[in-house]
C-alpha cells in the first residue's frame, strides 16, 4: 500500500476539564472518499479543526502527516497553503460579491498590484465547469440557492492546488436533488484524483458514497471500515456509533401514568424568512402533566427551532399551526406571552442567549420574574438576595456568593443558574435544550435528579438532546426529529438506540 | 497593614476610582498652573453651571450606550428645543410653568421618533440619529430664521441657567450662604448613614466588603470632598438652580438604574439582548424608553443652555453630542454594552468641562484645547479597556 495522503497519529486535544480527542489516529488513502461519522460531541469537528490549523501546532499532542511529511500549522493559512481545504456547514461566501470574485477571494489573480479581471473571469468559468455548475460567473452569491452556493465553495477550493478536500455536513441544508447532485460530483472529483473527507450524519449517504468510514465516539477512534470489503452497513455503523452501554448515571424513576395534556401543537409549520426555507413541517406533539418527553435529533434537525417557535417565536419565523396550552388555544407573540402562560425555556447556548455573563448570580436568577420581587417597579434587594440564596442552596450552585459574576462560574454551575432563573418563574412546562452539554458528570447527575423531582411535583418537561443515552435514560416518551419533521414517536420501553438513530438519520 | 489594604482596594477597583483620581489630578494641575484661580469660589461655581447642560445629556447618553446604541442628534435637538422654548415664551407669551413641561414632552417625542426605525427595522442608531442631527439642525435654523438670535427676557426662565437658590434668613456665619451649607451637611449625614446601613446588610449576607479602615477612609474622603465643595460654593452665591437640576437628574437616574425593574431590564438588554428577549423582556420597548428619555434630557439640556445664554441662537447645541459621548466614555461606560453608571458619566462631564475651563484660564489656544481633550478621551478609553482585560 502506498503512503496515505493523510495520517493523523495519536492526536490528543484537551479543553479545560474535557478531553475532546483522546489518542485519535486517522488515515486517509490517496484518491478515496473517506467518511467520518459519530454522534454530536464525538470529536469530528475538533479533529478537523486540528487538521486545518484552527487549533495550531502545540495546542494538541500527536503528529499530522500530509503525503508523508510532518505538518506544523500555525494557523489556517498554513494548512490552506499545504493544500487542505475545508468547506464548513455555514458557507463562507460573501453574499454581495459575484461568483468569480468569491472563487478567487484571497487568492486573486494579479497583474502587479491590480487584479486581472479578464483572467479571473475566464478561470472562474473553468472552475464552474469542473463542478458542473451552470451559472453566470457575474451573478451575485445571494441570488443563488444553497445547493449552488455549495458548489461555488467547492469551485473555490478547487481553484487552489489542493491535496485534500474536507466537507463538513455538506448536505445538511440541501434538498434531495441537490444532495444527489453533490454526491455525484464528489464521485466525479474522486475519479479525477481528488481525495475527499466527508463528515455526515446521513448514514444512507455515507453508505452510498464512501470508500472507507472512520467512526469516532467520545473522542476516540472506534474503527475504520472498508466499503470495498463490505464492512459498511447501516447496522454496523449504528452499532459502532452508539456502542457504549448506558451506564447508571441516570437516576431511576418510576414511569408513572402521566396526567392531562399540558401542551399540544398540531400541524405546526415554520418558515425561516432569513434562511428562505421551511424549517418545521407538520409537527404534531403533546406533553402531559408529570412526564419527561425527550426530543431526539441530530444537530440541524429542527429541534431548537421547534423550541424557539413554541416559546414566543423571538426569531420571527412565519408559523402556521395550532398551539394549545392546557386545552386552550394560544398564540404567543413574544417570549413574555409564553412565560405568562407557564412555559419556560432553558436554551441550548447558555453563554450566547441564556445568561448575562457580565451580571452576577442573583441578577441572572431573578431576571425573568423581577416583578415578583418588586413593589411599584422598585426591586426589593433583600428579597432578591434571599431568593437567590435559596436556589444556591437547593440546586447546590458552587459560588462564593450570589454577588459573583456568572462568567466566573464553571459550566455546570452556570447551567444551574439558568435552571434557577426558569424555576423562579414557576412554570408548568419546562423546555430544556441540551441541558447537560459541556458540563461534568457530577453536575449532570444533579440536573437529572432535579428533573425527576420536578416531574414528581407535577411539572412537565420537554428535553431536547442530541445525546442518545441521555434521552433514553431520562424520558418517559421520545419524539424523533429529522429534517424538520417528527419521524417517530416511541414510548420509552420501545425506544432502543438503534431504532432512534435510524429514525434520526432518516 | 492599612497601606497594604489601600493598595489592594485601589488595584481591585482601579477602573471605578480611576476617574475620580483623574478628576482630582486635573483639578490639582489647574489649581497650580492658574495660581489658585481655578479653584476659586467664582470659578468652581461657574464650572458646575457650565457642566450642567452637558451632564444631563451624558446621563441620558449613558443609558443609550449601555443598550449598545448611540444618539448623535441630541446636540441640535437641544438647540432646537431651546429655540422652541424661546419662541413660546417670547412670541406666544406662554408662562414658564407651561413651557417647560411642554418642551420636555416635545423632546421625548423627538427621541421616540429617532428610535422608531432603530426598534422597528433594526436600522443602526448611528445612521438614524445622524439623520436626526441633520433634521434638527435644519429645524433650529428655521426656528431662528426670522429674527436670528431670540432674546429671552423672562427672568424666571433665565434663573434656571444663572440663578442661585435663595438663602434662609439665619446668619450664623457672616458672608456665607447658609442654606447651601445646610444642604451640604444633610447630604453628608445621609451619605454616611446609607453607606453604613448598606455595609451592615452586605455583612449580614456575608458578601465581600471593604476592609474597615478603608471603608472609614472612603467615608471621610467623600464627606470632606462634599464639605469642601459646599463650603466654597456657600462663600460665593451658594448652589445654583443648574446644580440642583443636575443633582436631581443624577439622583433620579441613579435610582432608576440601580433600584428598579426598568433599570435592571435596561442593563440586561445591554448585557445580552438575546438572553434578555428570551427572558421575556421586550428589547424594542427598552429601546423606545431609552431614546425617549434621551430626547427628554436633550430638551432639558436645551432649556439649561438657553437660560444660561438668555437667548436661543442659530448655533446652539453644536458639538454637544460629542461632549456628552466623551463624558460617558470617560465616565466608564463600555461600548460593548451593559456596563456604565450615571454617576460615572457626571464625573466624566466634570472632567471634560474642567479641561475646557482650566485651559481657558491658562489662555491655551483653542486648537490645542481640542487636541488635549481628544488625548484625554483616548487615554480614558484605553485605560478602561486595559483594566477590564486585566480583571478578566
């Protein structure tokens, strides 16, 4: 066997408190399509960031060999120079510039200090032919569909002298025709000798296109499968992806018969005018009193959009459908309406839209329900401190005092502050979006225990999570979301990891 | 031990105390270079009156910057409102007690109009208020087109800009304004009492408090400062109405920002608008409130300026917005949002007017004055960013 084009040896990358990659090894042979699969958080993106120099040499341990030579990237420019091109899920094109300007952006064809536009337009045309895209090179990017934009990105990558093309979930935002078209193109490029690494959650597509597949789980390489030896099948992939046993980190709780329906949505559709596409289609879902309903789905499947659209729709989607709270039709026009009706939403991105990092613990806890501790608009600071201290004790928030800035707390304690904030509004329904992302096992256990206590007291919980073990370990009932649709609803007794994964990658 | 404590507290709170120290140093330098003229009763009294119309703008601008916006239109809005007030008093002959509330409401409405495209369409406030800058400048010129400068004869109105509070007829100390002294003493007593009760409360909740000796030093220092200022003022004409208004605005806004739900919502929107919206706060509403208050304070600034000049002129309000923005930044407001106190901005305004007044006394050429003020603004912001980074 000849030298592999890429070899990553014993890569370990640590973040404070977490080992994102643990001794990962990864080989890609020349001229193949190599797929990289794994659950969210398995380490795929981190591995690609190491490869592309986002995490420069010295911030990880292990070696990267490209064509047999050891690489030491100081930044993205170095890896690009060496011939590694990455195309991310969020496209990096400039909407207001033309196709040809984008293709040669940062790599302009020059005549001294000037850009040689004639040559640029000519070469751009050649690149577009290569990716089989028929558009006017002078069209603006914003006037193209997502599928075509993706092809422009690939043309841009090909315009440089690349050794390795990496695509991070290229089909996540594409419809079926565009996806098929893209996969076809990748096969064509492979036949011309381009090596390609493809990260994908869509197992069907992985099986269809790959020459080999590497599975990552919990920051480790599980195995590399060879498609030409018939090793790649859906069941094999799922087995390796979810392989871990569900350990006893989930506190047991009796699955009681739940009470009346608290929230119901029917025929729920949402269109995002910003993205220009429908993000939720015909969603029907209900939650009953005293139950934990899991919503499983991969990143980008529409889970968070579902929560946002229910919680007063702050992102301005165009929504069609019915929402009933305790049997009464409701239309929440802003988060405040949802809060008043008894809904609380702990967001996925606690630093981005959950907490006010520059404020202290007590100010964050009382923020959503300030009028409860105010008289005629004046805050009773004694009451505020008392309430914050109560939550500090009952949720075991580790902080020197409630006057500590939340930016100084650890992830788990920040999450407890978020939870306190929403418990203080005394909701009937608590929506938790990735409630344990990026927090340590101890704090996870505390949060799970708290969830059990809350449902025992009669609260209802929707738990959105991409961690399958967590969904299966905590829920009474599971909905599976994929591409903006509910692709399945399973009682917990029937929900096996394989079944859920199959529906989620549907 | 004491000096170690002092050093530690100063280092930890350098950002908060920095501007007080800067103000003190600036005043000291001018006191020396002008051989005492700068700290004379007459000049200090004048300085405070000059600060008034910028200070009220700086208070409003603090909140605007806290919610991550800017309002460039406030200067000419102040000028325009001043002209409206002059016309109402002179040509229409309306009484003062009617004119003042009317123009304050008018200012608030103007602020809401500036906020409209910002809140509804997400237009950058820089652009929306730049449009306002042009429009209000045009309106000011229209309002003063007929007569040019409009002289205001109404003494009740002009007293706001150059009058002093009356004295009570008790003469214990000769040649001293007794009521001013009394106000000073009451202020000191209230300040000391509130600080002690606050400290007791914080101790009860086992929050971090200043070491006792430093706490006493702080009380003594601030009491001495307030005492000194009132002493100097009362040896001249006492407290002016401008200072009364400035203190009242500062007090009200300080209370709103630190004690009320509205204040908390404003700072939450500044700290993280997405989190605030998802916590049930209407970001739009907060933008309207903040710009509305800015408009009202612009009107107040216009009243103070017109009263001080006893007239409305075609150029009234020129560059006020930049002085107000500079004052807010010198006072520790952060452009990243969510951080800044109204009391800081008042100090910032005092720093900026002290520079002008001191350099005028020194007969420094106006060109150099601009350069010095620019350098002070830049150093203040650099200092702020540097200390913020160090404290992370």
